[in-house]
C-alpha cells in the first residue's frame, strides 16, 4: 500500500491515539470509572486501547485503509 496520510493527518492521529490510550490506561487502573449502558469500564477501556493502537499504527505507517476505500489522499 502506498502512503495516503499527510503530515497533519499523522499528527492528529498520534495525538488522539495518545489521549485514547491514556484514558484506557486510567480505566484499567480504575482511576476513572464509567458505564454506558451495558459497556463497563473494562470493556470500554479495551475498546479505547484497540482504537488507540490502530491510530498509532496508521499514523506511524502513514497508511489508512479507510482513506484508501474512500479515495482520500492527504499525503
């Protein structure tokens, strides 16, 4: 796959990923708790951690499958 995420896109992805991972870690450490319907803190934290990791990988590689499918190229 060729690069399709530009500099600003990469920075935004990495910043959002850091925030998501920080909230996920706080949830795992039980520093914060939340419940959204049937979603508990642990499930929510796991989802946030996965999203954060995906954003870090796509930001680091500058490749985004969603951008490719939608025909978006910010590179």
